[in-house]
């Protein structure tokens, strides 16, 4: 079976690498020659633990290849996975241009019957349109079927999430498509849910939006905990023993970021509106998140009359640990506000600084250790709970900062420890 993967972003590249790891022959297509050359050497264009090793190992074993020559790649493919981006448009809807560009290339070049599998997150009904498009535009009198196979990997754990997925969702309209995908996934030995294409598309959005809803719910409970004197960490722990609730995604903080939850909540909300329905829970999820992003900034503004001229240490820039991705990271709008207020910002992140420099090339100072960040600072913000930051002893803040005042957006420290320390500590959903 010849598998081709279109797109070498998170979804495409990890899919291709993992399919080759379980023994399939895979070609990944990208438009950028220099990126292709790097991937052949085992250098991933994205920061993802374990991915470089997988690329190198399977490329050396002859199971995984990379090319810009999409014409030859698609020509004799049995299965083409589409893993390109579906970014947010200004109105919140999903932009499907990349998906249909790939479809046009497939239609133009396939010379034998094949199955096109949409892995990208796409609005409900898109797979139907993709099939219609391919059948109308296929040049070589071939039969192309389409299946939905949404992706559930998270950044930072993408390889493990794929090789040991909790479930594989397959949305098909024919037994042939189901059989081909069952053959692809046979080697993974994971539970397979088979449904129709629209339900599969909905499973992806409903899963992401439900997780986002859980986070926004806990953030609201956290804000209310502060008012009534409860501790959200204990509340979450107490809730988590009920298996109907579970112990995941109950962590309060400064909101969800990344390339998925913000985009997928807005896209589903937009799609519902477009169909004459209002998804009230998703609307509230989006609103709560928007507000929660600025929580630390608001707390700091209450604490200090003005931030003008103050030296602010920023610890952590990425939207979560384990990635260099800054998309929708709360650090970005907060740093912007700090600069607008006239604060002096010194930042540190173990892997996210190069990307941050593209947004703020010279407006802020970058340093190489948390300690350098804290030196002589008037206050510190924690935006990302990297282990390196969480394990920083509170005495380091007390010793290095001019005034050791911490605004912790990820509840990295135990309140009992902060009480014993010399720092003034503000966090989320717990007493100050
Ligand atoms: C998310 C989903 O977890 C994946 O299952 C999904 O496949 C992926 O989107 C996608 O659609 O591609 P990801 O965006 O990589 O994955 O990151 P998460 O680990 O889910 O975190 C998202 C955000 O929620 C982060 O900003 C994180 O800090 C925040 N979060 C997470 C919380 O604030 N509290 C929590 O308890 C958990």
C-alpha cells in the first residue's frame, strides 16, 4: 500500500512518521525544498519530542520519504492523507483553501483509484464537498473516494498520542473506504470507531470544544473561588475522583491557547450560527477564555497604581509547555499591554524565544535563564508552567528580585510554600 501525506505541519508530519513507524511506506509532500532536505536528515521543522528520531530512523529504513514533486507522489498513491492547516478566517469560520488546493493537485495527477482521507479539522459537510470536487475534477477517469479520519494528537505529546491513540475515528460512506482504513490502522492495535463522515467531522469539533468548555468552566469556578475563599486546586482534586468527571482538563489558569481550541470553538460556533442555531455553551466558553487571558494583567494593575517604568520578569512564553508554538499564547497580548503601559519587559522561555522575537524583535529584552529574568525585577509573571520554571525555588525570587511579587497564571506553587517564603504571591482561584 502506498501512502502519501499532504502537508508536513503537526498533523501531517506526525501522521506520516507514525504510519512509517508501524511499517507502512509513506511519502510526505511539501512545497518547500529546503524543508524537505532537512526532514530527510531527520530534522523536523517543528519542535516535537521524539519526532526527529522517528524521521531519521524510518527515512534510513527506506519507509519514509519527503518530496516537493507532488505529481509523481500522487500518481500511483493508494491512500492520500490530507493534513494541511484550516486556519481561522476573520469571521471565525475555517479557511479551507489549503485543503482544496491539495485536492486540485490530487485530482490533476492520480492515475489509479484511490482513497483520500481528510485528517485536517474541517467543518461538518466538508468531506462531502471534497468528494464532489475530486469526482468532478479527476483527470484520468479514476474513482476517488473520501473518508474522514480526524486527528486527536496534542502538541508536545504528538508522537505518543498517535502511536498509542485512545481511539481512531473513521467516517466513511462505503465498505471499501472502511476496509482500506482498517488495513492502515490494523498495525496500531487501537479501538476504532466507525461512523459516517459528518459524524466523524462532528466528533473532532465536539471533542475539542468539550475540552475547551471544561477549561473555561474551571476558570469561572476559579474566579468565583477567589470571591468566596475556596481553593480551586482542592476543588478540582475533589471533583476528579468522580469517574463521570475525570481528572483531566480541570486545571484553572489564564485560559487555553494554541492552534486548536481557540480556532475550533469559534469555527463550530460560526457553523452553528450559519445553520440558524446558537451554541450557547460554546459562546460562553469563548467569552470566558477571552476574559481569562488578561487575568494577571488585571491583578497587576490592581496591585500597582501604574506599571510605567517597572521592570517586569516574564517566565514562559509558549501556549503550554513542551512546544515552541506561540499561537494564541496569553503571553502575547499581555506583553503588548505591558509595553503599552510603559513597563520594561525581560523574558525567558526554554524553547519559545526565537518565535517570540519574530513578534517582538527589539521591544523587550531576552535572557537565557530564569534567574537573569528575575534579577532586579519589580514583579514577575508566569505564563507557562515549564518544569524548569515550576521547580524554581521561591527563595530565588526573593533573593534576586527588587520586590518579589509573583503573578502566577499556572498555579505552579503550593500556597503553603508561598506562605512560608518571602514572596508576595498572586495566583488563580486561590487566596492571594
Ligand atoms: C488539543 C487537544 O488536546 C488535542 O486532543 C487535539 O487533537 C488538538 O488540540 C488538535 O485539535 O489538534 P493542543 O492544542 O496541542 O491539543 O493542547 P492541549 O494540551 O489540549 O492544551 C490546550 C490549551 O489548554 C493550553 O493552552 C493549555 O494550557 C490549556 N489547558 C489545558 C488548561 O488551561 N487547563 C487544562 O486543564 C488543560
